[in-house]
């Protein structure tokens, strides 16, 4: 069972990465906002070991639906919240007890294997709520801060990066708009701290670059990095995911998104990859 115990641990760290494209440092005007509904299908058949090398692990599949909301409650202040439901399926595995197998062979008996059933969870995932506050504007830049409280059930926490029923996420956000050969774009960076992870406190770094080659089309490249140096069964856990997506504005109020995500680097974390779709609604 140790293989599955370790796998659940590193899957929890992988599932903690953001898969919904946030609005970043910007805040919505009062009584305006947006809702993002995203569906992700991801799997992994390998993981990054303690030296950052890919090794084979029992495969798993993850299907998740997330709803993320931002709402302007006052000038420079937004409510942010999210909720998720997930379906996780891990394959079964067969192990060989060497001592027992030798004894069976000596006795002329067929060699038996031990079958360990795969893990499965279907239900609610993470729930979170908090606020984003604009701190300053200077030139093309905007600086904000955000804090959220995160919660999940004891069953869901096995597949999320949460050791305790309630945890906190605090971050500093910096964004700016720019223009490149006539195309509008934006850059967003977020550095944060997250408490209560499976491997203890975590440092977070999220980077986003967006560019509009057409007025109704947004191309986004995103990097999500996490580092948990101590506090759990591993001396170090690190993961970096890269996400590329396209967002098409169907109407001024509604957009459709499609993209892919892949874990490009890691230490004691799964080499997860997946695809996702999103529906954005602005009001």
C-alpha cells in the first residue's frame, strides 16, 4: 500500500495547481464581475522522483469541474470564490511477496500475487472564498493583494493539497497591459504563500502572458509553480505546470476557452497532462 500512499500524496500536490485562468491583479468595478466554468480531464502514468527524473507509477485519471467567481463589491475591492467537483480513478496494481513466493515454489504450489484495488473518489472538491484588494496603480501597472480561505472534506483532502479542513492562501499580484505590433496583451505575476499543505507550507508563483492576435481572440500562456520544502512524508516537493489556451469572445458577455496543461518539471510530483474547456460569463 505504500506505493498508493505516496501516489495519493503527490497527486494531491498536483491537483492543487490552478487550472482556471484568473483575472489576475485587475479588479472589477462595483456590481460587475465574471463567472468561469471550467472542465478538466487529466491523467498521469509517470512521476518526477526525488532527483527530478521521470519514473513509472500506477496511472490515474482525474475529471474535475470548477466554478470561479469574481464580483466587485466596492471600488478597488472584489469578492473571489470557487467550488469544484471531481472524479478521481486510480488503477489497481499487483504486488509480489518474494518470501511467500519462494515458499510456495518450494512446496510445489502456484505462486500467488497480492492484488491492491485502485483508489476512487467522486464528490465535492475544494471550496474557497476571499477578497482581492487593489493597492496601487502606477503607469501601465497595477498592484493588488488577495487572501482566500480554503476548505474541503476529509475524503476530498486525500486528493487535494490540504492536510487540515481549513487552510489559507495569500498572495501579491502585479499586472500590466502592453501592445505588441498593434496587438493588445497583458502580463500578470502572482507570488503567494499557502498554509496547511500535505507537505507543509508552500510557496507559489503563477505567471500569465496574454495576447490578442484578433480583437475577439485571446491566446494565453501560463506557468504555475509550487514548492513545499518540508513538513510531510517527502523532504521536498516541487511542481511546475505549463498551460496554453485560446479564448474566443462569442459575445461581449460570453467567451469559450480550450487548452492543454502539462507538468514540465517536478520533484516528487506526478507528470500530469490534460485538456480543459471553459465558459466565461461577464456581467
